[in-house]
C-alpha cells in the first residue's frame, strides 16, 4: 500500500502535508476541506495507526533489553515523535459520507 496524502472526495483536491496535519483533529471524526469547505469524515487506516502505536511504545520494549540512559531514551522519543508527526497525514483518508453511518445503513 503506497502512502498517499488524503484527497477530498467532494472536489478531488489533494491536501498538502501541512493541511493534512492540521485537518487531523484527534477527538473529532470529521474535518472541513481547505479547498471547497465540504465536511469530510476522517477514515483512519487501522494498519498505519498500529504501526505508529508500535513505534511509540518501541523505546519501552528496547529498554527491556538494553539499559538506556534517560538522555538516550529522551533522544529516542524525540526521534519517534518526529517520525510520528511526519507519517500521521498519510494514515487517514477523507470520505464525504460518515463511514460508520454508511456501514450501519448497509446492514439495516
Ligand atoms: Zn474539497
């Protein structure tokens, strides 16, 4: 699966990396397209998200095997947080319709 930046379903405009990062609001399930102002639902790719989560806990796992000093663990965390920020815009796509509601509609 090739990592791509989210594209608006309403106007087919592709968000830039900065727009995608800004559009990703962690406690909201929707955002607004910066081009056409259409409401767009955030559809997070579960696979990408689990990779990010795994990366976030990896220093703890490494710490079990190697006794890292506080300074090196902090440096490791800084690197991981940076990588996390770089990849999050690729970890979701935009949908014009609520993906959860659409699923419910199909089964009913
Ligand atoms: Zn749009």
